[in-house]
C-alpha cells in the first residue's frame, strides 16, 4: 500500500511539534470521548457520544446499565495507562497486553480480567474459528515476538494493523478482545507519533468483514485500507487545528 499521503501529513504534524498547550489539551479531551464512545459502541454499548462525555465527567445516566458506565470509565483508564506506556517508550509485552485487558474488564468480569481464556470459543457471525485455548499462550508469545522483531521493518500503520488483526484472530480472552485490540493498535501508532486511530461505530460491518477476510484468507488488504483511512482522518483533524 502507498502511504505517501499519510507520511506527508505526518511530517507536517511533526514539524508543528511541540503543539500549543491548550490545543493539545483540547485534542486529547476530544480523543478520550470519541475513542471511548466508538470503541464501546462497536461492542454494543448504547451510550451516545454526549452521554459518554457526561459519564467521563462523573455523572450517572439514568436508564443505562452499570456495565455501560463501567465500560466508559475503564476505557478511559486504559487510555491513560497507554499514554504512560507511550511516554516511557515501552515495548510490547504480554504484561502490557494483560494489564490493558485487566483495565478494560475491571469491576465487570473480574475472573476473566487479564487472564487468557481456558475455554474454546467461536465468534458470532464470523467464519474464522479462534485457536484452541491451550494454544493461546504460545500464539500470544509469538505475536509479541513478531511485533517486536520481524514487523519492525514495516510501516507503523501496517505493523499496527497486523497487531490488531492477529490479536483478534487469536482471541486470547473470553471478553474484551476488540477494545483491547484497538488499544494495542494505537499503542504502536502513538509510539511513532501518530494521533490515535478511531474506528467509527458506523464502520462496524465493514470493519468486521475486513477482519474476517484477513483471518480466513490471510489477505489484510481491506483491513489495512480501513485502518489507513482512519489514520489519515485523525491526522487531518489534528492538522486542522494547528
């Protein structure tokens, strides 16, 4: 894939750094709301974007479940943890994967938070069947090794796309895999100075179809185009306020 347009916009953003304090603060606040809302909505959370913002401000929304509120708070906490990892230039490890997942499911499914699944599962609506549970640990070790080694020569967007896709293919946890995958994708991108990539809830069908094609055929073309498009959209937003 040709990343020329994205690379050009990324260079423009890099030349503008450090960004003005309050510009950066407003971009981050917007990112927290939009990323949290869309990532949760893809998984079925019914809170609107304005309700998500209110929950992040500490207010309870009537008629919405405790779980939906916790999903918002947990995702915010996971992003904060991610930002700390990026600031410290941490490399991907299983410890990071498990701790991100632990934050995603905190106070929701304590027994599964940060723990690889010990049962076999199927993904509803997908042709791909995740590996048997006893293969999860080995495949996750291999995934981390590939991301830290073999894939380092790839364009950051391609590496982040593969990390997301291969993680979901393994489906290492009972629940929370999608949110964790999108956090890991942005972990790789943010380390390289990219704004977070946000896959919008309106793209849910296209997103799942592209993933299933990648998992069943090994062809990541459609999924890479989707992620690259979202990455360019994020760059456009950040550049528009400079």
